[in-house]
């Protein structure tokens, strides 16, 4: 269970991080 939970939270964290980076890139491109 611990490994499964860690894997799920890790995937969710990675997705959130990718969304944040993408949003920042979009803002930078929009400003430029």
C-alpha cells in the first residue's frame, strides 16, 4: 500500500509540476 500510494502521489506531483511549468512558459511567451 505504501508503495502504491507513493507512486500515485508521485505521479500527481509530476503532473502538477508539468502544469505549473507549462503555465509559466505560456505566461513568458505571452509577455514576449
